[in-house]
């Protein structure tokens, strides 16, 4: 498994001058061959560094993307209106384009990492499969003609030979599986607690990550959706859209469509969710000394207000990192770029019925 130190090194390799800015962002992807983060940026595709700063358009501005994206090897697949396009990531040149007849609103995208790509039609409630065995001459099939909801984000689950998609709205279900054996639908979670779910992706350990607008939240589920936890990104969520999990560096990329910012949540080890072990979870901060991607992890035993402060060695509050209503769940708070002087501190975590503390160092 690769360390998150790789992400930090990306920043040092980037230019310190960022003339371009992000606008109308909708989706994120990681390009492992060229070691870069890609964001759909209105009509083009922008590269950003690990601080979420725009570096520049890829491929000289040729690749277009208005919604979902997928990377397979050296090929970038994008949605542009009613068309799905394939671009060469080395040159930026267009390889092929296929128009989906009668498309309502193409939105989410998934792939099997080989020759198949799936797209959700938010407007027509369809799921479309595109065969890219001949990259220059793709062919498509509508494999689900009516999901009964407004399908949005979608991901591929190889272990169970299925797709999993989320719904923006609808009465049938919020999280649904599509069998790739016969394209039948199975409700995984009829989730009344999450509404306006935009994105979904999974990691290599069988966990799923969902981005919802109501509430503004990243929710992590285990492989069978029986247990969930909330991942809190301090000051970071504003209508999170089509998220992407970069398995190569165990990092979740979160494009905020509400304010055109990008956030990252790093994981350095398998983080399977086990309800029986949560009470024994010790609060932690890692990496420490803290970096941009450092995460505070603690188990919130009681739903209610949580306040996290950085306290110096004299007992003075130097920073209020988070103050919010949080549910009973395992919490992960990404620290980000915080304005603290170098020195020793303590994270003081005040929950409804408990006071936790975690020492840390700022260099």
C-alpha cells in the first residue's frame, strides 16, 4: 500500500503560481499513470494538487467533461451533454465519441477497469452500458430502462459482479444494486436519513463512500451496508458531488460543487467498520506531526454537539477546528491547512458526555 506521503510530495512538484481557477466542478478522478488529480471543470478537465489548487487544463484544454469521469489505463472517459467521450491521457486527443439517443441527463459514470463503462441517465432514469472492447468504435445498450428513481452516482463492485448506484430522489430506494448477471435491481438501503445523494465510490477493502447534500455528509458503509459511519471533513463539505476513491493511494477525492473546492480524506490502512469494536476506539491524530491530510479519529458515543479545539501547552485555545451536531458514529475529521504556529498542542474533543484529548505537534 502506498503512503499518503506521495500526496504531499505532489504539492512540491507543482508550480506555485496558479493562474486558473475552478468553476462548475462536478466530478473527480485520479490518474495513476501520470500521478495527478483530475476535476471536471465546467466544460474542460482541470488538474489540481493535493491542496485543491488548480494547476491547469490537461491536454491543452482539449478533453471536455461536464459530469462523470472514469480513468482506465491511459484513457479518460467523460460525459459531455448526451455524449460519452474517450480521450488519450498522454496527448489529450479525442479517441472516440458516442451519442446516447434520447438521453435525458447523463450524470454518473463507473467502469470495470477494462472494457466496460456504465452511465446513469438522471433524466430518463436509465442505466447505460457502453462496450469499449473496440475503443474507437464503442457500442451502447440500455441495460436498465427505468430504475424508478433519479439515478446519480454509480460504482462497480467486482467481488459481487454488480453495480451500486445512489438516488437523488425517489420513493423506491436510495442505494440500489444492479446484478450484472441479469440486470435485476435489489434495494440495499432504503435510506430515509440521507437525501439528495450525489456520489458513490468504493475502496479495495469492500467499503462504500456516499456524498449527500442533506445532510452535508460523507457516509461510509461496510461491504454489506449493515454498518455505517460518518466521515466529517472539517469546514470542507459544500454540496459534494461525484466523489472518487483513488485506490492506488487510499485517498477519497471530494469535489464540492457548491463552492468549487476540492477536499481529500486519506486512509493508510484498511478501515473496516465493526460496531462491536467502536467503544474501544482510542482517539488519535495521524499523521503526527500533522500534515494537510492528517485525520483526527474518535468514536462519538452520544449524538449531539461536538467541539474540537487545539489547546497550547499553557491551556489557551489556539484554534476551534470544528463545532457541529454529529451522530453517534466513528468520526474522522480531516485537519487541512490550519493556521497554527509551530509547537506542541492538544486536540481537546468535547462531546455531549465525554472529554477526549489527543496530543499533536505542528512543525
